[in-house]
C-alpha cells in the first residue's frame, strides 16, 4: 500500500514496483448441456479461447501466464525484490540526484540501495533505475522508504519521499520434541532423538526442497527420514515432496554426543545446544524461501548424586522361584561416597540376601556392579522395587522404586523362548 506525502510539484517522478514471478492464468468455465437453449455455443467459445488447455477446457486449467495485479503476500524467509525508477518529467536538466531505499521493520532500519553515490545529472525523459533485494527475516509490518533528493537548474535543493507498507506473514509452523535414549554410562553413546513437526500454514502447496538439522559442535547427527528399498534410498514421504496447505510432516533425527564433549560418566549435563533446523522450500513457479530456526536447546536428564541402572534382568520368571538381576551403581557427584545397601521387601517381590551390607567407597564417576537375587510370590506383571542406598559420609539415603518390571508365571507353565 502506498502512502503519499503532502502534494508538491517536483521535476522527478518516483515509481516503485515489486518484482515477483507470474502465475498461471485460471479460466472460469461457463457451460451447459446440449439440450439447453445455448446448445454447444458456450463449449465452442471455450474451445476457441487461447487461454484454455485443449481437451481440458472445463477444468479451470490455463497454459498462459498472467502478471501480478496486486502486491501479493510475502512470507518470512522469502526474498523481497523491488524495482525503483526515478524519471525526469520536466524539460530541464536535474543535477545531483540521490536515491535512497530503506526498509523499516519493528526492530531495525536497513539500507537497501545498491549505490549511495549521487548521479551528476539527469536529462529530460531519462531515468535512474535500481533493483533491490532483501531476504525477509522478521514477521510483521515492513515499510519501504524511498527518498529522492536533487538540485534544480536554479540551484534549489529539492527532496521528497514515498512510503510503501506491506506485511510479512509466517509460512510454516515448526514444533520440536526431544526424546532421550539412555545407554550404558561407561560409553559415550547416549542418544537424543529430535522430532520436528513442520506445518504449511499458507494457502498454496509447497515443494519441500530440504529439511536438515545443523548440529552444534557437541553432536553428530543422523537423519532418519529415508528407507532402503531394493538397494535404493527412498524418503519416508514417498516420491512426492509437496506439502499441501495446513498439512503437517514429521522429520526425525538422531544425535550422538561427541566423545570429547561428553562427561566421563557418559552424559552431557545441564542445558545444551542441539543445533538448528534449516528448511528450504519453493512455491508457485519456483519462488524460493528459506528458514533457519533459532538454536534448539535440550535439558539433559538428571540422575542426582547416584544413578542405579539395570544391566541384566529376565523378561519372564517362575512363581516362587529365585531369579537373578545385575544392577550398576554410578557415582554422578563430585565427591567420594561410602555406600550401604538395604533391601526392602514388597507384597509381591522378596529380596534374597543380607540387607544393610557395606558396598565400600565409590569415587566420583566410578561404577560398581551388583548381582542380586529375588523371588516373586504373586503372578502377573510385577514391579521390582525396594532398594535403598545410604551414603554414610552425609547420612543421606537414596530410594529406588519401580526399577523394572518382570512377568511372573506359574512354574507349571512352560515358557518358550
């Protein structure tokens, strides 16, 4: 939308036009049945229309291009291009012409002029042309400010400017989720899975050219959006990479921490930067847009001072028969601990062994494995609970319940492996 300043007679005229690609002409068919009064007249007119496609006249398909009739929509990540022309409408020579183009956003003012040098003179019926380009990186109201200053033959300095307001819309809705895959703390292989949901919130289809994750220096990334079929790598979305309006597509990535950035215990602690998504798409007749998200952050899972994990446990056990599990205890704190193990029975799970035994000193980032024996007095899916670790140095107790689950069956039932 153009906002004209107060009227003033000037020797120069300023024209500003947005440069955008044309669109396909859409024909609106008007037809009727042969038994109606017009007969075949409407159909014949459509067949003779040069803008329709032969054999598909009534499908609103066109094979001709039409120039844009309005400013159109501009989406975040697209490139705004504009043609600026200053024409000398007078019959005298104008001197020292300076044309400036600034883009005003809610947060900054950008100079888009290709050259800030003044033109020495401009003869009658001559013009100064300039094309500006800017990749839109903010949502909201943008104002293109075009200013022209010049000097008349009489030495009078003149100045005027015009404002062009347009809105920048959001093309995509991006949502992310993190999933932690815990592994053995003795190795640096704890994985993080990132799910990115991308929704097209425009009114036209998009061709998704590229959706990739640029990891931070702390991680290596593997894309999980393709499958191997008959020796050929095919995307999980099929051969069509189009995203229809309001449709959503999900992308999955697996990140592994690099060895040099991981802790000795095998996990990266606290808030860490994962990386950023890089999305490239095309609309209409190949108009290209690109978006990069801000740095994605993930809160690493916390295990407290002591982490207890299971190294081995059977899936199925027999009722009232002992079974064995192997636990791993890791000191995640920065101090040495002196641990005591206590085993508390529940209504269904009973620990076999001595409770209250000393495990000895455990240094920071060190681990120890324990082989423990249990039996269950109740059938069904039972929860392994009731372990207590007490640090005698600080008199602090750590409780571990619902460590894992086992399926308890009658000993008379033969369980096939």
